[in-house]
């Protein structure tokens, strides 16, 4: 049976495109993302802004502000092989053909995606490749927070 892991974290604040969470592959594991969630921690403002975010594959990890330890869904499982990054100060390199999900939402809402079993988003078994969750359009300074859950 596959082992499940979870990690969550915020993006850096600002109006620029910022990655909140990356799930980082290794040569020995292909993370299979089965769920992700995204929302804003920034207080709603009078402009009631829209946000567009994407989930995509990357070819570099960028520079994470922190590398939290992924938590096993089952506390009896071993540590994850994949690693994670949050609050990126330098963005990972996303490839144009790598956008697996592209979603708009209102800042007062949150979004949750859950895979149909067998149709999870996969990262390659290549060191420093990631699945990344980032905002790609926002009109005022904001912090998005994301949660990614995957199987190994």
C-alpha cells in the first residue's frame, strides 16, 4: 500500500507571482499528488480581489524560505523520500507545458482539488523536479497558503 504525506505553507507576501508549496522529487520516488488546497490568509479588502493560481511541474526547486518536514498521513509510516519547500524567495522554473491545473477564485473563498483514484498528478523521478502550487495573478499584496498531499 502506498504511503501518504502532507505539507502546507504560505507564499511570500506581495503582488508578484509567488510559489507557496513545492513537493520535490528524487531519483528514487515519483510523488503522486492526490489532493491540494489553496486559500488566502490576507484579510479581505475593499477591492474584493480575484486570484488565479496554478499547479505545475518544475525543472528546478527555486529558493524556498523553509523546507518543512512532510508529515505522514499514517503516523506509523516511515519518513517521506520526497521533500518540500514553502515561502519561496526565488521561483522554481515552471515549463509552459507543465500546468496541470489553472484555477481562478475570489479571495474570500478557498479551493480544494481531489484526484479520482489512479489519476493523481505525478512528478518525474528526477532530482530537483517539483510539483509547485503558486499564484499567477493577483491585484493587491497577498499571502496564499497551500496544502499538498501525495503518495509515494
